C-alpha cells in the first residue's frame, strides 16, 4: 500500500489505518496469545502511529510500517520481553529437525493441529509464518516489519517451515499412538 | 534432497523468484519428482497456515474504541459537509485514497483468485495422477463430468492446432465445484478451469492475458460460466487456446 505523495491528514490516517484493524488484531492476538493484551497492543499501535504519522515517510509501505510498530510494541511489552529473550543470531541457530517432505501429513493435519503447532513455535518463527502466509507479505515487506535483511527473511522462513513441519510430525505420531 | 534447485523452492512457491528463474524451475519440477513433491508440500503448508492463521476477530466494541481514538473530529461532529465544499482538496485527497484502497483491495482479491488457481495448476501437475479422466477425445472428457459438476460446457475441436487435450478432473474454487482440464502445447501443460459465474469476486477479472509470476492467466465469462486459462506459456499461446474455447463455448 503506497501512500500517495500528498499532504497527510488525520482523515488520511483513518482511511489508511482502519482497513488494517482486523489484520493487526489477529497478528497481535497470535503474538500475545491473550485477547485483552492483544487489544492493548492494537490500541497502543494506533496511538503511536497516529502520533508518528506526520513523520511517516512518503512512498514507504504503510502496512509494513503499522505492523512494525505493533511488533515493536509487543517486543517491549511484558509478554514480549519474556517470549523473545533470544537474539537474532540465536534464532538462526535454533535447531529444527529436517524430516522428509511429509506432504500427506500436512494434507491430513487438520486446522486445529496447525493452529496448535503455530502456537507452540517460538515467536520469531510464528510471526514470520503469519506475515508470509496470512498477510501475504512479500519478503521485502517482511524485512521492513522485522527490520532484518531480505536474506535473513529467506533463511528464517525456511527454518520456520521446517520447525512447524517437525512439530506436526510429532503431533501426528502422537495422534496415531493415541496420545 | 541434493538437487541444486531445492534451495530455491521456498522462494518459488512464495512468488519471489525472477520470471526467468521461475520458468526454469517450473520446467525442472516436471522432471524432478523430489522437488515436485517438496513444492507440493510447501503449497499445502502455505494453504494450511493461511487458513489456520486467520483465527482471531476483534469485537465490535473494541472496533468502536479504536475508531474513536483515530477518527478525525470532522467526521464525528457530523457537520463535515460544508467543509468539503470549503476544502475541495480534502475531498479529492480522501477520494483518491479511497479509490486507491478500493483498487488495492480489488487487486488483492484478484491476486488471491489467481494465486489459488496457479497453486491448483502447480499442485495438480506435481501430483502423481494429475487427471482423473485421461483422454485426448473431448467427446470422452466432456460427458465424464456429467453428474459430477452442476453445469455442462463445450470443448473445442483441436485438429489443426498445436494443442492437445490431456484429460480432466473435478476441482474447487471458493467451495464451488468446477472442471479442471489440462491441455498440452509442445512441452507445456496449460490448465483450463471452468466454474459457474456467480458474479461475485471474479467479476472484475481481466479478460486479456495478464502475467502473474511466471504464469499467464486469462479469464472471461460466457453463457453463465467463468473460464480461466493458466499456464507458463506466452500470452499469445494462452490467447489462442482461449479463443478456441470461447468459440466452442
């Protein structure tokens, strides 16, 4: 969503920011894993964004900007601080098993299983999968939200998919063994 | 998976490869079972995450609260009409933003439909048995769909053209059943999708070929049916197959 090169006003902000409301809320809830906290995050994001809107750089991606504010707000929240004590370098080395492609498994894994898998993933993996698949953001946009290079987006996404796949393998085995 | 292409499969399914790389990889997928299986797994995983990830809905009360937080005063005091007259520039700005948003939304919706169709196209070709009815004869393929989908359609005579019919299968787009036919042109497979035109999300789709990633898509409606032609061949080839179908339908 590129912002036209014109003077920005409160009305413009509303027109741009309100359509993102549901997406931001969904993302916030996934990060915080709590409805009340998600509301606080979204509220704070809108307040911060409105305040910083005059300094918003024209021609840059508005959606990525909003998501970045939300994510930074989360990272400095109590839950956020607890959940992401790992640095970027450490994230890149989080081990994730590389099972053979289990296409049948993914096909048979139901939505609830995938939801559980996403919930259990570390935040850096969960957020990148949501931005890519649910928000359908390009690597460039994701890089802007997470403030990491595009190359890191690619490698982290790859690792996140592997991690989710191995979680699903475990879950699937659990179901088969009646656990 | 030792294949040199394997490192690019994620970027491929995410639509992040250049169009030349994408075409080369698409050609490779037809020959490499291990990459095709992996790509199919990725596509399925992308779909599952997209479905599972759209989970949390904000309440109406909270929406109201946010609107109040960011709403411009003009809107709330209800007397904004004269201001629009006084400041036409503001109207132009709002309109242009709204139109922009609308166009972007339309574009996003179109992208979603196309993305789903190209996924179907790739996933079908990557699967072991792409078609359920295998026949080059339109008079065999067409009746096979009878009773399986809630409409009937005509297929063109291909004699004297470079196209050949491979077969067909039943498919779904946005929960509605339709026909998925596969044609071959030289070494390329082209998918033809036919659905009932419900005049909803697909109404604004382009009737001239557009390129999406390395795929070209053309779509039109005729006699209450919505057609899509998807393939990694050039726009001209897509157009000539579309013309044959249009004339037959």
